C-alpha cells in the first residue's frame, strides 16, 4: 500500500504533468538513451533525468516518475527533467520510466533510484502566536501557486548557482521546526545570518515572478530559472526588483531583514523543483544538476 507521504509526492508530480511532447525520439528501432543521476540520494536532493535522442525521427515521448507524468524540457540532443525530493518524500525505491510512441509501437526505458531518509534534527523557536494562524499559510500558498504556475520552459542557468548573501549558515535544510512548543513542519530552505541591509543577490539568471510582502515570508522575491526551477529570497528589509523583471546571476534583488515569521536579521533561501522544496545548496556545486 502506498503511504501518505508517497501519495503526496506523486500528487505534487501529477500537478506538473505534461504528457505528449513532440520531437524527437528513435522509436523506430534507432538508439536513444535514458540517463538518471544520482541513482541514490538523500531526502531533499534533486534527480536529473536526461533523454538523449540525437537526430532520431519524431515521436511522442513522456516521462513517468512512479505513476505520475512529469514535464520534459528540450535541451541540445534531447530532453531533460528535474525531480525534487523533500523530507515529505517517502524513502525507498522510485521507478523512472520513459515511453516513446513511434511508427513501430512503444519503446520503454526504466531506471530505479533509491531515496534515503535524512537526519535533519530539530529547532525550537518562540514567535508571536498570531503568526501561526493557518489562514496566513493559506495566503502564502495561493501567492506561490500563482507565481509558479507558468514556468519558463528552457533553463536560464549555466553552471553552479551562487550563494545569495555573504553570511554564516545558521539553520540547515530539513530541520523540524517547533514553534512555541508545537511542531510546524520542516525548514525547507537554508538560513544565513547577515546584518540588516546586506545585499541579497540572485543565485542565477531568471525572471522575477513574485516581489511583495507576505504574512510569513515577509518581503519576498521569487525568481524563475526555467525548467521548473525557482528560488526564493525571504524576510527581506527591502525589495530591489519588480515582478516581470529579468535578473542576471549576482544582481541585487533585495536586502537582508527580519520581516514576516522571523526572530532576527537573516536570509531564508529556498528552491522549488517542479513544486517540491529541495535543498538549494546541492545546486551550488558542479555536477549533473548544473551541467549544460
């Protein structure tokens, strides 16, 4: 039986589904390949799926993760997609399958990846009780859903993402958050300590899809980097960009502050991969996620 966490993971993927993409796959007997990396990962990490087709004939192709279809994006020589995991993703084996429909029928390739449980720890914080009102979280969810509804199809980045601020890491990704003695989920981002007014810079190129004050995130900027990848910069004292603006890697998007659900000046840096909030630090390294 599929557990509640795994059902939630599949539902998140299904919300971004796009089946029936055009060109180009060798479904008529010509070779094509499926590469998945990494094949073993920790909760919070991201999987890259690369389908190499070269100049093979046109076919309809779709990607299935578990039982859910996931959006594919064209890249040189084929397609790719990114699959996010979080502490809400059930540990265990997940099957990744590609189906290519051509004149001679359907060809399939499958891979399995193993997701291991993370050891994230716990943090305990005291905050004004009014900030724990579920209505505030619902407002934020609606705003984020609007800001991520129409991602740029093609990747806007090349190479590793940069850290958005100069400061020490004070709260890691995945830590279980206990506010006023009540568990309130996981810390799905990383926090950096920095003085109020410290410049906050875009981790990579992209387009601003959210730039306003929200009840819990405070002043927030969200940037669409393409292919379903978004970064967020939260609790800012000031916002330096507007929604719809194109930003370059390293461009100032705001200033460190302590707005919203915050206990002191810091930057909360988050990343969404097709709707799943992952550990952004994995994207600051050379490797499959940041390779061209």
